[in-house]
């Protein structure tokens, strides 16, 4: 089993990576008097019903199932979960198990952070995207009509349990979505990892065991190192948002119905790299390396409805002084924050 430590003082925790780890959750829950599995309808059918049955033999355990997809990340879902917890008399000593993809993890983490002023939770991510990114770092939250993840908290899990075996049930579209976040790490910090992904992209798409475990561990190592230095996103952690300014805007303007999160980030990284080229932050050779890798995905890289996108980007929570925050490449394996006016962003995205 692969193990990583996220060093955050009293909030430190371990990431465990291995096939079949979901079957060992009873060992993780030994000290908790009661627990709540939060999952979605897809994961429930595949894995959560079995997990609930197994854990029920040894623990006082409850289960709450939400609708799958980004449209569940709202206040109504949070209210329903909190009411369920109260109606079933869950105490402040309970443990929440976030068993699902990024949406489940964000909602379960947020509910954990505010229920009884904070209860323990464990991340058990079931998608590649969640395993390499959203389950690590303690970001929780929900979407609002005005934009994505505008309400939330920084609240660290007690443990992250990554069972690589559950990825075998993912449709290829979801695997590709996860790889969108994977390649981000090569762009923002580790060019050698970028080259590794270029060499092993086909094997990763096919979920080759060796490549998959190395990739997940590498992504978690990079994110863990960044989060350990900047837990609350005051500076360094912002680099994790490469591709997300445009990506989040795409999700908002299409009402989360057109793209997976990873697809939107892929498109965002492509256009933000193009912006960096036009600002002379990177050279043509590096941009073509990025573009060639992006074209290996079955995703249209074009964006339309530019004014709607600009409007959505203006509501991004990372903005400052009425300027839109972009994380743009400035060299191989390196990025920086650039603040642009709406006019400047429009001009850079218009040609």
C-alpha cells in the first residue's frame, strides 16, 4: 500500500492508495460510535449498498444518497443532509464517509464542517478526478446561481482512502475527465511528469495498474506539498487553478450539462496557454507541446459565447480589484497568476 502524509500541523492526515481499500474501512472506523455514508445514486448501486451492509454488521451506520452530478451541489442538498443527520440524532462524535466523486466529496465535507460546528469525515473518492485532486486539500463547498464553489469552507478530512479498484467501473468519459486534472500537475510544477504523461497517456487511459498508481501518488504528492505550504489559498495554492477560470465559466454558462469538470478544465488550460503565448509568457514550441497533448483527448477545444464566458469569469471568487484572476504558464512546469481586465481578457480570447 502506498502512503502519503499531508503535513498541516494538528490537521495532518494520511492518504492511503491501494486496490480494495474500501473493504478495510471498518478498521478506520474502529473508534467512532456512529457514521454516515454520503454517496450518489450511481455509486450506491455499484458499491455503497455493499459497503453499508458490511459496515452495519459492526457499526451504527446510516446512508444518504444524493442525485449524481454537479446540479446537486446546492443549498437544498446541504439542508436535506443536515436535516437527515439531525432527525437520526447523529452526535458530534460521528464520522461522515464521503463515498463518491468530487461532487459528493465537496458536499459531504461542507456538511461535516458545519454540522454541530464540525464533525470528522473521511474521503473515499471513486473517480480518477477526485482521487488525484478534489479529495486532497480540504476544499469543500457548493455552487450558487452566480457561480461555482462560491459558498464553502476549508475543512480537512481525517483520512483519504483511495481504492484504485473502483476506477474499473468508470466510463471512458469520466476517466478522460480525471486525466484533465492529472496533466495540470505537469504544467504547474513538474515538467518531467508532463513528459511521463505524454509517454504513458494511452496506458493511463486504459487504467494500467502500474501507471495508474504512480500517477495518483505523484498528483497527491504535488498537491499535498502545495497545500502544506498554503492551506487557505493565500498565495502558492492558487497555481492549482490553472485552467479553472475558463473551465468554471464554461460549466456555469452551460449549466453543468455540456462538460464534465475535467473536460472544462482541459479546454480552459488550452485557452489559458494560448493567452500565455499571446502575452509572450511562453514560446511557440512549448505551446505546441501543450496543444499536441490536448488534442489527444476527444474533446472540442473551441469556446463560443465569449460574452457569457466573460460575464461568468467576472464572478470568480479569486478575482481582485475588478480584475479577473488567471493562472497562466510562464515556462515549462511553471505558472503564475495574472490579473486582467474584462477588456484585456476579451481581446486575448478573441483571436
